[in-house]
């Protein structure tokens, strides 16, 4: 259940359009079904009133869109930021990826998001979904109306939400939350406790499902390269599709390495993966290791911070001892 | 060396958390110690003797009861060695081994005099409440 | 190729200023180590991209070792400090994926440490040989 | 497809003894791109090189692989050979089949097999090599020295002596630095002023040297050979060219109670002042914080008495922009503050002083005219206690002390003790020491003289507490040799305060992108082999900004820095290392990650306009590598996610090709 209503967002957008603060609005747009929400840029009042949407399926992280949208025009863009989006927002500012002057950011509290993809897998022939308090009513074509607890349908990343606090905004709707004491590393720790054989089997099982659709890369707000190394003929690792059992592993390790220290753990990669590969567990491993080797660091918490991977101290742990510590033996 | 007692040394180091190898033998601890003249072994000697493992000598010395635990040596040591914590650790080791204190709590009131510094009384409280 | 006993394939990245010179010194002093080790010269250990290491494994290497100047002695003042962080994270990740951690190593070898270079290589080859062929990360397609 | 020639060297039997060189040469004939392959006894010999040259012509080779000894031995040789044959010298790769093959393997089949693999890797790499040309940049034949103490003075004189113009920037109104404040110098006991002031005069009179006193460096741009430096000339309210240094203004100035920083606040000066008699430049400066005219507009006496008309109350800070080929940092040191050392009662008693204050108290030009009087009551002190290592070697108290040894204190304390005993034999002098460190020519002899000839009491131990009581300083300390606690009633306590780099060094290092250690001392390019160079090309280090050192060491380092500068300025053009990083603008994200890891500050960003396929233009922030500054370590190439940053000569795809060749 979202604390702030669609009308509140819409009215804010209309007000800002009217008083000239912004010229365009980046928001969510309804699709065929209410759980079928896509990001969209609204150029005027009418479009907003017609298609603007805000509900518990608005999980997509907007920050990445700012790069292309702000580059297109000099016009000022309104963006709604959930707390986790605001971390990506800051991280992109740190990397000079868009012009802050061209953006007006309105923070929106988030009560946790549901996943349309997960829902469709749980329930067949969904025709509509409505959220009332902590209950979710799912209308289906063949099985009638089903009722679920909001909690049970909550997407995995939201169950382990790291922060309800916005780290960037020009204006805030509703109340700001706190940084949470999440259990997001529990699953990583569980894997660390396994034997290498078990871990290998786990990851082989997960990664071999990869179809190299590149959805994880395309949605990731840290994967914003003008040209990805995997598309670059000079990188030596260019490949469009995984041709063998190694390449998807290579792809995912390199991708995780490239976003290490920059990944804000927004969870978009796992959200969009059509094969349900828990890609966030790779990123979280890096985050957990960085925290334990070099001190706590949250990418995007502030603009301009220097990520631990591009920094050093003279008494860092050696790679050999780091691997031991990575096992949680520290 | 017959006087080396490595087990006791390890114990003392663990209890005190002190690393005597950090000592550069400047003697500022002894220069600063208000009970210096009362002691058989002085703060700087404590550090050195713990380092060389001469714990038994220290345990038998009355010096360990002369330390006021005023922590002046801890405060002034340029290397952060903390000699008073070693004295304390040796003292505790003795108490643990014998299962008894140097003095009993009952014998104290008779020994009190008006000139006794407040700090000493507070230190004694700490010592006896351990 | 016909061999009786298993020979691992080891790729060693050596920085030009310390470790490559250390390897040369091992040669000058005729300190033997297995021919399984093949050295690639890089200007600094910080030039080694994780992609190179993964590529080596992909193409059939059984172990990859990175050698650089001792921390604090880097010819470029801070290159090996970055190496240390990058490799700590990469190796921890490989281990997390279930790849035997003994197959990867970082060793600091100065230009004066010919003996250390040879000893390190002997030890590393022995360790990797004991693990056997690298099946977990290799791409079978590329193997003959 | 390249036309590659492979040349396998026998190196006598060094290689041929364990490697079947013929087999290697034969095997390489079948590698893609190889059009010629041969072997020879000694490739590096004249005949061997001629053979390569001939082959290049005959087979129209555009890439060469030499299978021989380590590239550290003969890469340069074969590059020259290639250049002589009309090839780009970077089209050569060496397969190291001696040090890393024949010398470490015993059996011929194994050695041969490995040699073939190494040769294949070299062929794979060279087939991707591109011709490289070292970048050229002009050299501005002028040097900047930041800091006008003895280090800066000596460096400037040496550079000027070689015929190059030098500018000295000094924040104080006069050059001279700390040495000007010293009384005598160890171990010869000659007076500091007698040896320093002639050098100051030399600087003033040298046509090649300009002194910007009362000035600061506020910005540095550019790189080796061409630094653009902004110098702020603080308003001194006295026209330097008109002022004759007669001192009439000073005499008439009514503001007489300004603490005199030259005498460390132990006496007063006027609001318009000349720091000391031998100041260079000898011109007056008005202290705007105390001048009545500048503060309230009422006075103007100095202007009336100035015969030269040099006083200018309306003066403003001026900014100069100058271009230099090299910069020498000589920012020097200061004693650390003693305020936080409560146990020594420095803040409580006037008679607890630092060694530098003692220098002034003993100097003939000092506040007491050279008679040693204690500051509180101007009486002769009869018992003096020196405390060594105050704040030095202090690990536990980082907020007040320093972890390092300040190096000079042992010697100057011996000097002070000796001078006092010599001048006032009725004085008892005690020196509390932890260690006496006297490594230096005639240093230990000097210290022994203090003990043996002058009867200074050296006590192995440390002072724990100093308590001022009824005009006496009660000193409590330990005597570790005698195993005894000492109680001394002293009249004067002298603290050998640790020294620290000048506060201006940190912001300066940021401007210069020169690195510093945790103590704010500048880092040298190599601690043993390049001790006077900063890792940033064109920036050199002189004196205590690099670490504690005494005058002889400072002067020798100053000379060494000067010779490095002269070596640089002698060149008309700087040839860079062509194996530098290069950013592909089309792929650069402008994310600043590479900039953060670059140890040399070689990467900057610029907004660049790109024409898009749909004929619109797009402005993007892209990285730009300054090839004259880049040293080619490659740290940026790995930090770069998109792979836009690559290293010439060690490109991603070249190394990848080597990996592939080895693992095939």
C-alpha cells in the first residue's frame, strides 16, 4: 500500500507544470493491466491526466532515464524518486552522468513494491489487481477473486529494503523514512557457508539459465556506459550472445565487477530477469565484501563520494586473507 | 632463562591488552609516577620484565600493591603502552592464584589516615570490587 | 600432446619494474621452476584487468598468478594498492562462485627476489597441479 | 595482415643449450602473419642486427619478434635496429626465452615447447601493435621555487648559476626562513647569519633570480615543461621598488606593541616593520591588522617621514600569472604546538620554552641581545633542563604529537647545552634523552664533546612532569640507568619540539597533484633512487618539506633538486613515453573514475560536442589524457568500465591475444 496517493503525485506534477518549474514529467504510465506499468515521459497536462499512474507496481528505477532524457532537450524534467531511486540518482550525479540543473526531483515514500512478473507466475489469468491496506485482491478470469497478504506478494528486494530515507530531492511528498537495518546479506552469508562444490552447483544452476537477453544490463542504473565492453570490438570480450557455458559467467562476473562500489543495490537486475536468476546476490557479495574489507560504504548515499574500489589504504587486507574473510571468518 | 614464565606472560598480555614491544624505553612512565620511590620495580621495569617473561618476580614483589592506579603513566606514554594496565594484570593474576587479596577488606579501615588521597581510596574501591 | 603426468597451465602476469625483473633474476641465478608457468609482461600489476584473468581461465588456464611490487614500492607509487583491492574483491567473488580459491593468487615479488619468484612459482604450480584440471571455469570449446 | 619476421637468438649456448632454436624458428613459420623466421648465434651483435635490417627490407616486414634475452636487456637495442631499418621502433616485441625459459628449465623438449609458446604470444601481440610516436612538448626555460628558506635559496642559486631564470615565492616579507632565526649551527658552531646572509645577498643580486616575497602560489595548471602558475602578491602597502629600507617609517610608527614573529613573540615590533636587519628584500611592510591608518584612517605618520614616497595605503593584492618549466617545493617546517603538552607546563610558565625560542634568546639580535635571561624575570637561569623528543616518536598521542623522529633535535640540543656551558660555566645543564641519535659527519664527536669537555649532564630517561612553583620549575623525571626518579629545581626548561611540515604544504600538494604521506610530508618518486623528485613530473622537492633534515642535508638536497631541474630545462623538447593511456571519446562516459585512480593527475575532463548520426549535436563530458604527464601504469584502464580507456603498447586486445596464445 502506498502512503501517498496517485492524486497527490498527479496534482504535484500539474502544479509544477503550471507554475513553470518543470516542462516535462517522468512518471509511470498504465499499461493494459494495472500491474503492467511502464515508465514514460509526459509532455503536457492532458497526457498526464490520461495516463499517469502510481500504484504498488511502480517498481522501475527512474534514475537511469535521466541520462538520455536530460541530454535530449534543455527543458526541465520532473522526476519522482522512491528512496532506492534516490541512491541511484546520487550515484549518477557523482559520475557526472546528467545535469542536475535540468531535473526537479520530488521524493515519494515507498511502501514496498509488488512484482507483476511474480504475480503472474503465482496466479494464472490475472485480469486486475487492487490493493487495500495490507490485502491484495487479484481478479482472475478463471479462478474468480483471490486475496493475498501484501507482505507475501512483496517483491524480494523490498522485503530486504535497505532504506526508506531519500538521499536526494528538491521536494518531498509525505514523510521521509529511516535507513533500515535490513537482512539483505543473509542470503549471501548462506551461500558463503556452503562448500565450494555446493556453491558451484548453485551458481551453475542459476547462471546456466541465462539467455543473455541483456535485460539486467539495460535496466541497471549503474550500467550506463556509452558503449558496453561486451559490445566493444576492442575490449576483447565482445559477444552478443553467450556461446558457451563460460561466457554467461564471464558476463555476469565482469558486470558485477564493473558496478562494484557503484551498485546501490536497487535490485532492478533481479526484478527484470526473465529467467529469475538472483543477480543481486552477485552485487551484494561485492557490497558485503567492500563493507567488511574497507569499511561500510553505501554507493549513492552522498554525491561525490569516492568508491572504495578506486581508493586504497596502505594496510588493506591481502587478496589471500580477503578471500578468507569473505567467508565470514573474520 | 629459568625465570621465564611464558604462560603467565601470555596471560598477562591477554588480560591487559598491552603490547610491551611498543615500548621505546623512554622512561616517561617512571618519570611521571607518583609512587616511584615506594616501588621495588618501577613502571618502565614492569614493561620490560613482562616482555622478557619475568612474571614470577613481579608477582612476588610488593610493588604491585604500591601502584595507585592513577594512570598518569598511561596518559603520558608516547607509545600508548599503558604500564598501569600491566601492573593491574599482574595483581589480578596473583589474586586469582592465591584466591585471596593482599589485604582483606576488614583490615583496611584501621589503615586509613586523613592524608590518604581521595584517588587512592577510589582506586582501592576498584581493586577490591574486582 | 602426450604427457604421463598432469601438467597444469599457469599464466603469470608480472609488472615490468619489480616482478618481471625478479623473474629475470631467477633466470640469472638458474633457479628452476616448472615450464608450465608462462609470463606476460605488464607495466604495472594495476594494468591487469579482471577480464584478462577470466579470459585465461576461459581458454584453459588452470591457475593465474599476479605478481607486482611490494605495497609501498610501486614504480607508479599506488598502482599495486589498487591491484590489491581489485583482486581481493575478484578472488572473493570467484570463491563465492565455487571456483577453487587456490587457482588464483597475488604475490608481491621485488626485483631482488629471484629466489622468492622461483619458490612462489614452484609452490603455485604444485598447488594447482594437486587440484587437477580446471573444469569449473574453462570453456571446453576452446580446448584442443 | 601483418608481415612479421621472427628472429631466434642462440645466445651462444645460453639459449641453444636448452632450447632447440631451429625447431622454434621452424614452428614460427606456420604462425599467422609470419612471413620470415630464422635463427642466429647472437642477434644483438652487429651481424645479427644487420640480418634483421636486411630481412625487413627483403621481406617487407612490418613487425618483428626477437626471441632472445629479457626485454630489460635488449628491447632498446632491437627498437633502434627496427628504426634503422625504417620501421617504427614500437613494432618490435621480445619473447624472453633466456631468463624465463632456457635458464630455468633443464630439459630440451620442455624448454623448446615453452619457447615456442612464448614466441607465439609475442607474435600474437605484435600483430596488433600499432606504430607509436613519443609525444613532444616544449620546455619553458624558467623555474619556480616555492619557499625562500635555505633550501629554496640554495636551489635557486644553483639553477641560476646554470643560466636559467628562477623565481622564488616566499610568504613572509623576507627570504631566509628558519635558518635566519638560528643562532649557531652544529657541528661547527659557526653563526647561522654569517653563512646564510651572504647567500641571501647573492640571491638579491643575481640577475637571473626574482624574489616574490610576501606572496603565495594560489593556482597551478599545466604539466611538466609548462606549468601555468598564479602568484598572489599580498599588498604590503609599501612600494618595493621605491623603498630604500632606511627604517625611518619604523622608527616613527606609533604602534609599537605588535608581537614580533621573528623573535617568536618574545618582544615587540612596529606595525610597519622590516623583519630583521639583513632582510632580503630589505623593504618595509605594513601589517594591516595593526596599522592605525589602514584600520581607522587616522595616522599616516610613516607616509610623512618616507623620503622615497614609498608608502601606499591604497595598495591591493595583485595576481601574477607566470609560466614555468619546473617547480621546486621548498616549503619547510615549523615546530609543533606545545600547548597540548600539559605535563610540561608550556602554557603555564613563560620559562618553559621551545628550542627555537632558545635560539632567539641566545642570539645577539634577539630580544635579550644575546644574553641568556629567563623570560619571566630576566634573571640568569642557573639550572636548565632540556627535554628531548617532545612530540616526536609519539604514537599514542596523534592529536598532539608526531610518530616520526624529528631528526635534528639531538644535535641542536647538544649544541645548546654546549653553548650555555661555554658561556655560563656556573650553569647546570641536564638533558633528558631517550636515545641520542648522531649519525652524521662529526656529529657523534660533537655530542661527546658536550658531555666530556663541557660537562653537560645527559640523563637516559624522560621528564614526566614539570610543575611551576614559586618561580621554580619542579622537574620530575626518570634516570633509567641509575634506576631512580629525579627531582630537579630548574630555572629554565627547554623542550625539543617535534617539527612538522608547513601548513601551506597540503593545499599546495593538491594544486600540484603531488602526493603526500599521512604526515603531510611530500612523497618522493622513489625513496632510494629518486629522492628529490615528486612522482608528479616536473615537480621537485627540496629540504624539510620532504622529511626532517638538518642544514647540510637540506643544502645537498637543494643542490640535487637544482641539478634535476637544470637537466630538465636544458632540453628544448620533452619526449614522452609513447606507451600512455588513451581515451576513446566515443565510448567515454565522463564518469571521473579514471581521474580518481590516476597517480599523476594526468586525466582531465572537457565538454565536447559530438555530431550524432541523426545530425543533431550532443555535448558530452569526456576524459582527456595529458600524454606528457601520463606515465603509463594503466590503473585507469581497469577502472574504466566501458573500456574507453586503453593503454598504448599494452592494449586490452594485445594482452588478451597473448593470453589466448599461451592458453591455446
